[in-house]
C-alpha cells in the first residue's frame, strides 16, 4: 500500500464505525421522541434503570461521557422528573444521580425499544454478538 493510500476514506476503520453509529442512532429517534428523550438521555436512563443510584463520575465512565455533556443532560432529566441529583452523605464532593418513581415508570414505556430497533438491523444473532465483542475491544483502554 502506498503511503498516501492511508488517507483514502475506504481505508479508514473510523469511517464505517462513525457512519454505522449515526445510522443506528437514527433508528432510535422515532421511538425515543415519543418518550421525549434523546439517545444520550436514553442510554443514561438505561444505566439508571439498572443501577437505581450511581455517582455522576461512575455514570460518565460507564457511558464514555465527560461532565460537560453529562451535567446538562442530567439537569434536563431532573427537570423532566425522571431522576434526582444529590450529594453523597458520605462525601459531599460526590454527586449521585438517582432514579425517581417517574423514571421507573418510564422504563415500562421504553421496554420494547431495543426489540423495535433490533428488528431494523440486518445482522444475525451471531454477527451481532461478534460485532459487540469487537466494538468493546476497541473501547478497552
């Protein structure tokens, strides 16, 4: 391969990852708009549905989001009544995001979204598992 071939779009691993990510997120737009959520708010809620309560720092690490993105997102979810934010009683420097009762009820409305979106992605179960595995290899630091 010639050195300048490194700059061809077809030789970039990042491009199909970027394009596929945009296409997948686009599939979420319609079902999430019915709930009044963005994709980033949705993945945040998914963690809270699982954990119920989590430090904002741990939430950011889990979602690969920095505080500049996470703080306004959490403020919006709090205004919508889905979460509360409070200081840890053990260490006031630690901010905790906690699922509210409304947030728990929202889970019931969102339960079919993964199936709805998954039906639009044309991958076998085996290919989907392999893609998941490979993507998490990239995310490991």
